[in-house]
């Protein structure tokens, strides 16, 4: 895997929020990334020649290339050992987009985004979505040097709107839905397989041998999915469930195996009033630990009304496990109810999360590590989905400190931020990013 190059990171020193610790970042701590940005104009030329750009977006991207290569930016800071980056201006309820972009730029210590950029540079043929990848890369390049301005972010939003059409307009949106959409678009763009629809249909319809073991069925399914679509994105985010549904008729015990792949896990939380009945399987003092919400998602389920295919008796039992785990585990705390009102449960969020108890027992020894480290989260402050404010809090892997990316502001969080999350908990944490210790 390629080493992520050191790049320019700056922060504003304006305080924001209760967690923020004011600090003035002197120039000596911050370094410019050097001449790498000149690749943008050559990339622009290649994409132009391939007719990837729509005419309107071509103009926008050209102006962004100029900003990203401006010598003024490149000479701004020197001699740093520090990776961070600048903020992104809010152009009117776009904090959901800014938070997601900052996570994308920083996850895996920047390696993911660097690999996406490398693939763009090495691509021989292009599809229209490469325009979007180029935009993301330019935006990252710009905010490495300076705060991305109002005008630049209007341009970014214009192009994002071309592809993420549900997010057009100026309304507040769900950061999790936006993250999923951007991730899906990058995945589609960088998919290693270029199969015809009929070939995809043919592979999809190949059924696993009904007599295979549950484990073999899961392996077959994994290979099937990965032979249709795999990319850098799925390398990082894809995991797989193994859910075994067993008929409760002891003379039958017929098993059905479900082994879908996933990109993130949703954690359903109760309203505060219903919390005690929801969690009667756990000691009350531990209700609010994140691990218990995960346990709730993986607990055995009794489906009294489901009819067995084989004996036609009612009643099935489901046991849910994981069979493959991703490099980056994304957990969405489902805080919004059907009316889009928010459940403000305080949840204790561990810095380290071991998920071995959720892995299919016989497979646990196969994993070198099952321990994850919290490296980012998207916070939502406010009472409903469509009103409120998102920020991204990110662990900087260079100085091991947490930073808050709040639109155009970047602030260092107080030293005990992660222990506060773990002990006191958070009412606002919405999307959690855990990275596997490898
Ligand atoms: Zn049965």
C-alpha cells in the first residue's frame, strides 16, 4: 500500500462549541504538500480529451484546477509534520455535505482518498463519474491549502448535484444518506468489473448448492458479489452477514441461510421512554453502551409467524453473525423516527471496539484482528432531521488528537474528548467510523 504523502494542513483558531480548545497553529507546524497539485492540470487535460466533462462542469472544474495550483497557496506554509486540512464554507444548510467530505478526505489517515486519486491518475479509460472523482480530489487539494470559499463550495455543490440528484436544492439533508450516495457513486466509478447486463444476470442467477454448509453458502455469495462489483470502496467498507434461520419443529430443523453483504450497520435505538423495556435483556446500568446496541442488532430472534418451507410449520429462529468484517466499520445510530424527530439518547462510545462476539464462532480464529479504533464521527446537533447542524470530528493519526471540522472552522478538541465519549457519552453522535487494527 502506498504511503500517504505529507500535505498542507492549517486550522483556524476561532473557538467553537464546548469541546473546543483554542490553539494558535504556528506556521512551523504546518507544511505545504509541494508540487503534487500540478498533476491536476494534466489530469484535467486527459479528462477533457476523453469528453468526460459536461460543458458546464468543465468550466467549473477548470477554475478549481487554477485555485488548486495557485502558487500563492503553495507557498503559504512550510516545514510541517502535521496532517489536517482546512474547512469548507457553508453555502446554506450544506453542513451535511461538508461533514461527509471531510470524513472521506481523512478516513484511514487519508490513504483511501490517496488511493482513489492514484486510481484516477492511472486510469486508461474514463466514464462520466470520473468527473465527480476529479471534483472530490480537487476539493481535497484546495482545502489542504486554504478554506474552500463560498464560491468554490457553490461550484462543488453544482457538480455533486449532477450525480447525487436527490440532494439538489438548499434543504438540510441526512448526512448518512449523503455519505452512502457518494460512496456508491465512487464505487460505481471505480468498479473493477465491466460486465454486460446479461453477464451480471447470469452470475446473479447462479444458485449455491442447496446441500452446501452455511459457511460454504456465504463464501459462494461473497465470490458472486465480488465477481460482479468490487472496488477500492468495497475493499474498505464491505462486510458480510451470516444469518441462519432454523425451523423450530424439532423433527424438521430445516435451515435457511441469508448471507448478504453490507456497507454499514444501523443501530436502532429506543425512545427514551421505551428504553427499559427495550433493553430488559441487559443490566440497566449498561443500557447506554454502544456495544449493547450492537448486541441488540445481533440477538437471536424468534419469528413465530414465519412458515417453514419444508414442513409448513409456523415458527423460525434466526441467529445473526458476521462472517466478514470491513477495514472501516461504519455504524449509523438511527436517531430519527418516522416523523424525523430525533432520539437524543446519550450513548457511551468506546474508543476501542472488539466485535469478536458477533463473528460466526468457528470463523473467529481466521481473523488476525477483530478490534477497531474509533477514528471519526459525524455529530448532529438539533431536534429534527431537517433542522440542525452537522460537524465531523476526526482523529488525526499524526498527532493523535481529535479535531472538529465545523464547516469553515477546524478546531482541536479538548484532550479528554475520547474519554468523555466513552464515559459520559454523546447525545449527538450520528455516524461512527471505526477502523480495524491490522
Ligand atoms: Zn420445518
